[in-house]
C-alpha cells in the first residue's frame, strides 16, 4: 500500500514528476488498441475480486477513523465498501469492456469541392484530473472509463478514503501493467493532502481537464481555485413536483424510491412540491409511506396543517442537499409556482414531474433547466449505468462540453484530419 507522507519541501518537483509520467503514459495509451484496453479492464476486474478482503480491511480503517471524526451518515455510506459493493464495482468495469471504443470515431466528414477530404474524429483528452471525497468507487470508475477512452488519470480521493484509495490505486496499476500497458496512467496526489490537491488544480502543463465530485463546497472551491479547465459536477438539490392530476399510486412509489432507495447520493430527492389541488389527496399516503421508512419530513405551513408531525422548514432547507433521510416538502398553487421554486433552488441536476396532464408534462420538460428532466419517473435514474454508459465519471451540471452523466464520449475531444494531394489555398 502507498505510504502516506507529509508534504516535503520539494513537493512541486515530486508531483510534477508524477504528472509528467501520467502525461507520457497517456501518449502510449492513446495509441493502444481496443483489445489492449479491454484486456487491462478485465485484469482490473479480476484483481479487484482477488484483493477484495484486503480492500475491505483497508476500508474498515477509513470507516473507523471517519466515525471517530464525526463523519456524517451519508458520507459514511458512500465511503463503505464490502464484498458485494466491490463485486459491483468489478462488474461495472466489465460493463465498460462491452461499450464501444470512441477513439478514432468519425464525428463528421466531407470532401470539399477542391477534392480535400476533412474529417472530425474523437481523440482522448489526455490527462484527466479528478478531485472527490469519501467515494472509493469513483477511483475505479474514473480509471476504467479513462483507460477505455485513452486517458491517464491523476486522482485526489480525499482524506476520508485515504487507506482504501491507496490500495485501490496499487491494484489498478498492478492490473494495468500485468496487461502490458503502463501503470503510470493512474497517478494519485492523495499522499500530499490538500497541498497535493492544490498542485493538481494548477498543473496546466500536465493536466488537460479537472473533474470535481462531491459537496457543493468542494466543487465551488475547485472552480474558484483551479487554473486547469474544470467540468463541474454539481450538488443535487433534486425536486419532484406532484401535479394536480398525479396518480396516487405513482406518487407514493416514485417519491419513496427517489428519497429512500439510497438517500446519500446526488440523484436522491431533496424537495417534494405538491399542487394545492392535490395536497389533501396525495400528502397523507405519500408522507405515511416515507415516515414508515424513517424519513424526517420538513414541511411548510400548509404541509404541517395536513401533517402536524412535520418539522418546520427554514429558508436554508430549500437549498440544502441533505444526503440523508430528510425531505423538504412544500405546497404550491400552480405549475408556474413549482417552476419558479425550482428555478430558485435547483442545482440543475435532476428534476421530475408526476402528472397525467400531457401539456403540463411537456411544459415542465421544456422550461426546467437541468441536466436531466423527467416525467413520471424516479430521479434515481440519473446515473451512467442506468443510462447504459457503464460506470460514470460524474454528472455534469454545466453546459459546456458535457452535460448529464459522463461516459466515454464525454472523456474525448475531437481533432480535424485533413487529407490532400498537393492542394494549396487559392
């Protein structure tokens, strides 16, 4: 396992050497065949299963330290790895093998009137930096997607998952080298803590793009401090609106699934809005199902009039990503009011409407500004695996380059290839 170190005086020199190695290795990986990359992915999945007990033991150390330091229940859940979760991570790596290799794909092409042939083709980004917290599965997910798309990675997985990530990086590098590709395509700056993260954010000579995953505070800090170009993956203040025509059975099931199935993730429901004309009909069964599953309801005055057990909401609640079994609930007078509330508090991640009114459904789809907008579906579907991408690097909430779950194509850029026969410009 990689030894954790304190920041030395020559930190910049040490980290530059690692990032330079990643850059050099990325050039070899960019030339790798699909078969070579898939063999490395198969090797990763095999070694994850073989080292499962060791990974669980390292993770146990991180969990003990996290509990002692008061890490929240949501982050502890994200941090936890057991044999089942490791098996699922290995399965996700194998799923990437089944995905088409985007490198070399022709996006567009044509022959000009003078006979010159031009094509736009997909190429790797180069070195992808990732900064995340308490999510050791992301270490493998990003490495696997980066490998298939011909990119090296430089990782900062945070102190909460220190032991787990150190071992995972070792496993990844060993597996990649065993398959005949350079292990240097996976690098970490974790052993230099925040100084390592700061250096990564400013390494424009070596890192082509930076992807932060985590809390709103972490993402904002990266966006504000980085000089490397950043693809934002936003926090998930996710809404669901029960329209006046919403079916009761759908409302109960969809709200429950969106909130309860895994409350610690970014596509879990945080705010439920209910049309006033449906509140008396829908709120009692919806909230009863939620409370039976341990959900704490935070309601506005009209919600509390129908459900006195609800805690009063605060202005801060509406903009909070709880990542726990807490749910904000409000009653609104119209679709217009629901849209206005979402515009004010949305983090542009995922928003959903439950309705039997086709006009309202289409209006919601047209007017809501988010990476994923849904009708009569749980917000938990916003996920790379569910969308058929295999693992995901993150869910981008920005509008440049990529938006929504980021799979293989989102880890590529393009270049123009021009083929002529002695052509000169007139």
